[in-house]
C-alpha cells in the first residue's frame, strides 16, 4: 500500500483518480480547497479506511508524510480560472513550489497535471512534446497557460537541481461524469443545452477542432505514468488523437440526446485555438497506453450522468 497525496482530489479528474487509487488498495489523502471541487464528488468514499480528506489551499505549505504526490489542484475551465486570475497563477506556481518542497522533504515521486494549453495557439499540428508552444503572455488565458508553463519549469528545476523524481502529464481536453454543468467547457455545455432543450451555442463557425479523451482513459494514463519503474520525467501528452469539429460534436450530442435544440453561432472568444490534437506517440511507447473509449460511448456515459444530476437539481 502506497501513501498518496492527491491535490485537487475533489474535482472532476481528481475524484475519479481517488476512486481508482482507493480501488487499487492505496492509502489516499485528498487535499482540496473546494473552489471548483465538491464534496458530492467524493462523498461515496467517506468512511472508507483508505480515504482521508483535508480542506487546504495548496498556495500554503503542507507537511504530511507521503510516498507519491499527484498535483491536480487548479481550476481548469476558463470561467473558473478567469474568475480570480491572480489566485489561478498562485495556485499553479506557489502550489507547485509547495508540493515540490514537500516531495523533496519526504523524497516522494511527484506528478504534475499540466495541460495542452502550454502549446497555446499552435502552429504545429498535431502537437508533439518537443513543440515549445505559442502562448500569449498577457492575455486573459495567460494566468492559466503561463501558470502551468511556470509549474513545468519548476518541476524540471527541482529535478535538475535536487534530483526529484518528477512526472509531467500534458492533459488534453478530457470529459466525463462529474464535470460541472455550468463551467463553460464545450462537452458539458452542449450536453446541458441539449438536455434542457436550449439553443446549442457554437463559438466561431464550428469548424475549429478539438480532440476529447474520456476520463477513464485519462486516469489509466496518469496511473501508468506514476507507476513507471524507469526514470521518465515526461512531459508526455495524454489525450485522444481523434479529432472532431465543434459542429460534429454538437450534432452527435443532439443525436444521442434526441434533443430538438437548435444550433446557434456566436463570436469566438479571445485567444481561442483553432485546432488542438495530441501526438501521443510518446505515451504509446513509454506507457503502452492509448485511449479505448470512443466519443460516442463516452458521451453516452456523460449524458446519463447529466440527465441524473439535472433531474435532481
Ligand atoms: N479536465 C481537463 O480537460 C483538463 C485538461 C488539461 C489539464 N487539466 C488539469 O487537471 C487538473 C484537474 O482538472 P479538472 O478538470 O479536474 O478541474 P476541476 O476544477 O474540476 O478540479 C480542480 C480541483 O482543484 C481544486 N483547487 C483549485 N485551487 C486549489 C487550491 N488553491 N488549493 C487546493 N485545491 C484547489 C478545486 O477545488 C478542484 O477540486 C487541473 O490541474 C487542470 O489544469 C484538466
């Protein structure tokens, strides 16, 4: 049994990772300030002797004894990370410093949940890990993008300077049950609009593309990355390379929900990338991993989840 600290453990991805680690028989300490996470995401784990929760903000130091750290704390959707952009940068940067300091003290292996946003609005398509990105340092998304880039820098400097065992996952768009209905991410937006019979809003002309990874596939990759015996720092792209346009996604959601919603078009927000697709050759080679869940199957699970939660609210 490994003692594992999971920051951001009450969030969308974090709560699925808590489930997985507890199911694997690990001893999990979930740390969260509940900014975007919720107790409802982890309530089913209360009372399990393998699971503990601590309300804590990672911008402050934390002293606990653990063997592995998954650092996921950070609001991930634009609505939430732009709500208090200074706190977003602090969460990424001070949070990384605090967690790296802890990892150094207790000699823990530490994994950072980084993001495809480090590539910004890319000129290279699909994006391999060697691509340095094209990020606006002063835009409204910069608190998130540059915060995550700086966190990667800190991870590598702790690795080079102090010999820390680091793992960096660059996560691409992930979706699934426990996403928040109002967080502005495209999959949850479309599903909620379709279920409520509201207009489906497409920003831009609908031809911009994204790739969507189902949460179970993503969690499998994070666990494999952490478990990898040989030294492997990453960064490694984790995502689903199958690309869909926003219009294709909207039409699939309409079909699966049998909704009569109309599709309407709005202006594209500032710095919104036109295309985003991971090159996952490195993950395939190093982790023997690739996504298994099709968009259609993942959407069905997610739609079922939103149907239940919207009925309850
Ligand atoms: N979901 C995705 O598609 C995606 C893509 C790329 C990267 N990521 C990264 O994965 C991680 C998890 O994302 P998510 O989608 O689960 O988002 P989320 O907002 O659901 O989860 C983030 C969690 O971190 C917590 N948190 C925020 N600030 C904190 C702080 N200062 N101290 C302690 N806890 C804090 C929140 O309360 C929440 O529980 C994030 O670091 C995000 O940047 C997610």
